[in-house]
C-alpha cells in the first residue's frame, strides 16, 4: 500500500512551509553573503559533524559528510579563484573534483583517485552493499581534514574557517 498525502500530512506541509518561510534563525556561522565563504563554512560544518558522528559510531553518515566536505572545500576554492559561477549548482558530486583538475588546482592523478574513491566507495557505502566501518570513516575524516587544511591555508582564508 503506497503512502498517500493523508498519511504524512501535516508533517509534509510543515516542511514545505519551513523552506518557503523567511525570518528564521540561520545556522550560526553560515550567515555570510559571499558564495565562496558559504561553501567554506558548510565544509567546516560537515567536517565537524563528521568528527562527531564518527565518535558516536555513525559511520555511514560520517563517510557521507566527509565526502561532501571535500566537495564543498574544492567548490570554495573554485569560486574564490573565479573558476566556478556560484549561481550554477554543480552538476554532480564529482563536478568540483573534475573542475579542480581541469583548471590545474589538483593533478589528474589526484582527481582520478578522488573520483574513484567517490564512485567505488561513497556510492557503494550509501546506496549499495558497501559496509561502513570505523576505519573507513576515520580515514575519510582524516582525508577531508587534510584537503580542507591545505586549501584554507593556500587561500589564506584560515580566519574565515569555522572548524571546531
């Protein structure tokens, strides 16, 4: 029996209204006007969240957040350097990786390895039969932190970073 509208009303209606309604309390630290800093700070939040989730044993979510933090961090750099129009959302989760390689920010080897890591592990962990483990989650948090730190330091934007 399919779920119909009456089964999830008013929760669905409330969620729709919440996304349409203005004048709400924004997440602290994300209330910046520049598109690049929004991406940087989302990456910071994703990293911090991944670390907390790892401690609590939520490895699937940790891996997801770590991958997304890498994506947001690369997007921050691309926007900062004028290589990505922030009004155009990335076409896929690996767009930032591939674009970073196209403009020479990361090597083709790094791009290929990151994309392979994404395709072979993130997707399998999240959608298919890959098992999220503590070691996999921990190494992804470490990788996301290393990429984030390198980019923030290269961009001389460490004062804008809100990582905990």
